[in-house]
């Protein structure tokens, strides 16, 4: 395994920690700045929106630049944002720090996916992307509980100082371990990168990303309420149950990457279908503690198991211009986050109970499954047409060659030499 993948995973770990650890520290942050909990919640929502902007704008701006220096620049932006958050003496500065850190998020994962895929053989691309995303899953399993504990014991700012230190480590790792990838032989411009969006399969992949991830994240956003109000778990057990969910993320990410390298579309259809079933059963069986524990693990596994395949699929159908499409898919994940959270919140506000985010997530994921099946069928149909076209061309060429040989052998063809009697 190329050591550069480890460096990319460290960067992903720090970025994932920045995104998710704030959820466990909102009460401390709100109290420190003297704002309401809903206002503090914008430190999460604002971050997600900035991720989408950065995924498109910064990735587009970097299309003609060498990728390793761009990754290092994004890590510097990440460090600056977290240091600013740690030093913030008012809510506005903290929000600014969060936005700066978020701008690097989408571009890092988008460009990093292309770099990771370039470090390995073509048949191992999805697995390489999965290794990089392991940092993000590990942030949920290990980083968030530890970061929350650190912030509760030493103040929430200490967590962001620790994250800044992880950023420095990632910068050193990328600088030393990620090789400079050769420049593409063809000229890469923003126009050529935008041409990737002419592919219907790229759009299919983006839609599946939004819906499938939105379904899982919608259920996950309000999971604490489900665990305590429906499943009957004590509040003190929620962090440990979330670790179980995170363990599912790690396993699903690894397994999904391995299987996607063999057959992307089949893997995605199977994982999304399994996620639909898990969410549907979870919404019914949530009052059972044992069923909830099993469902949490499987929800994380099948949900995040789609990530390497979806990221690899977008890059595959983007052809020779994968960078911006890759960044757009990272933005799609965060649009899905927002969509799922909105749908789940609507269910609760409508008085449908704390299981409503789960079955609404199942509906979103079910739609994603339909779109994925259609996309896979159209992809197979296109391959079949191409194969038939190639066979027809081959038969035509062989037929012409045979006719030409027959003509030459009979002396009637254009290459036959006329017999001229001696004069």
C-alpha cells in the first residue's frame, strides 16, 4: 500500500473530526458565546453549506494546478480555520473560522480521491479511495468521542487546538509521502472539466449520492432522540452506541471499496437495497434495544459502504476530467446531509414521532435505489450497443478483406497485374 494513502487518510481524519466533533460540544460553545442552541447549531449548518461551495469553487479554480501543492494549500487553509475557531472571542469569528475550514473540505476529498486513485493500479482505485476515507470513518469512531471528552474536560477550544495539530501532521505527511503525480498529457482546463457533466451517468451518480446518503444521514441526525425516547436507552449510553455506528462505517467503507473494485454498479445496488431494508426494519423495531443495536451497526456499514463506489463511479464516467466531478460528488454528500436532516426534522415537527426520520430516510434511500437500478441498466445497455457496434465493424472489415483476397486471387481485383503479351 502506498504510504501516501496514509497521509491522505490523516488529512481526512482531521477534516472529519472538524465536521462532526462540534455536535458534542454545542452546549459548551453556546454557553461560552452567550447564544441560543439553535444559533450555535449554525456552526454545523454553515459548515455544511461552505463545504458545498468549496467543493465546487476551489476545485474548479485548481483544475490546471498540480495536485500535490493544491492539497498542501488546502491543509494550510484547514489549519488557519481551526486556529481561528480556537482563538475566537465571539460567535462571528468562530463562524468565520468554521467556514474557512469547511472550504477546504470538499476540495480536499475531491482532489484527494483523484490523487489516491492515481497512486494505485486502475483495478484498485475504489479500494485506494476507501483507504483515504478510512480517516473520515475513524474520526467518527475514535476522534469524536475523544474530542468531546477533551473539550468537556479542558474547554471546547482545546479540541480545536488538537485538530489544528492533526492538520500540521497531515501537512508533513502529504509533503513527504505523496509523490508528485505526472501532469496529464492532454491540456486540462476548466472547460474540459465541465465537460464531464455532459455525461448522464455522472448526473445519475450525483443524484444517487444525494438520496442514498441523505436517507442515512436523515436517520442519523436525530438518532439520539430515537435511542432515548423510543429505544429506552439512557443518555449516558448514547456516545457508546454511536461508537458502534462508527465501527459499522469503518467496516462498510473497507468492504464497499473492495467489492466496488470488482463491480461498481452491482455493489452499489446491493448496498443501497440492504440500507433500505435496514432503515425500514429499524423504523419498526426501534422499541427493541437489541434490534436497535444491530440496526445501528448495519446502518453505518451499508450506508458508508456506498461511498467508495459512488466516488469512484463519478470519476469513471467523468472520463479524462474527473477532478471537478469528484469535488461535486463531495458536495452532493453534504447536500444529502442537509436534505436528510430537513426531511427528518419535518417528520418530527409534523408530530410523526422520533422514528419518522428513519422511515423517511428509508423512502429517500428507496428512491436512490430506483435511480441506481436505472443508471446501471442504462450503463449495461450502452456497453452492449458499443460491443455490437464493434462486432459489426469487425465483421465488415473481415468481409472486405475476404472479398479483396478473393478478387486478387482471381485476377479481377484492383491490385491484380494485367498480363501484357510480348510485342
